[in-house]
């Protein structure tokens, strides 16, 4: 975590999974079970090139944002109203743009066209002032994600949501969609809701299934409706 070279190993059974996992990532010089021959061997392998490789891999494994993740995890356990939701404001335009440009978000988006700031600026201004769109920010101590609803020509409010890359894999997608839907229905009761999801986007598919949406397939997309 503090980017120092490490010589490490394992000498009890309950360390085995962590040892093999970190060894696979290549973030330490292996001293096996710390027998003298293995310690000598580990020191013998140490050179500046290897240590630079190790610290570089460490940076890929621990990105320095653990504090934020732990805070969000504990807030989820402690606060009954976690996470909170608010309407997006003009000051959120940069956050929306950065999230939309994220490679994972682009891969799962219905349109994979590259985003241009000037186009995004015009789009955001239009959406935030439209009566047929609702842009929301999901947050706790930090902004966790965003969700948007756009009314289509058949009266469905189409969902588009994303989770900040710092907080993915923490089960926050379901909470984000649930909070967003609750907010939409509090403002516009009994609205019909729809989501189109790519078949390879397994996390979102699971979210809408857990929400109890009706599921069908259309034009190679998974369609969810309430």
C-alpha cells in the first residue's frame, strides 16, 4: 500500500490463499516458507529492475482509494437511508461526462460512439431542463453513481445508470436503480419503466431481475419492463 519493495512468504495454512493470490500478482519477492535457503535466494534475486516491477504491480493492485470504499461499505451498514439521491444540477456536468467516458460504461452503452465535450455540454443542458428527462445523482459521503430516466414515445421511462469505477463490484447497482425508481415514482406515480441491456452486461441483467422486472428479448437486446 505504501509502495515499498517486499520479500514475503507463508508459514501457516490460513495464509495460503493470500500468499498465492499476492504471488500471482507478482507484488513481492518470494521467500516461500522462510527457510534460510529461500530467504537467501530471495535476497539474491533482489535488484533495482525487479523492485521497480514489483512496486509498479503494487500500484495496480492497491490504487489508494481504499479509504473511500471502506467508508461507503460502513455507511451502507449503518445508515438506513443509504444511499441518498438528489436531482442532478449543472455543476454535475463534469462528473456525468467522466463517467460516460469510462471504458466499461462505453462498452455497455447502447451507443459506443466517442464522446465530445461540446456535444456533451449541449446534451446535458437539454436533458437537465427537459420535462421528459430526470437526471439523478446517487451519493453518500462520496458520489457513488448516477441514474437517468428518459420518456420515450410509448410512455416508458427508459433507465440508464452507471456506478463510479471506485465503487464497482460492491453490489451498489441494485441500490442505485432501486433508489432511482423510488424517486421517479414519487414524482410521477404509476409510470411505466423500461431498460435495454446488452446480453454480455451480466451485472445489469442481475440488477433488473432482482428488481422483479418482466424480461424479454428483442433485436438481440435484453428488455426489462415493469
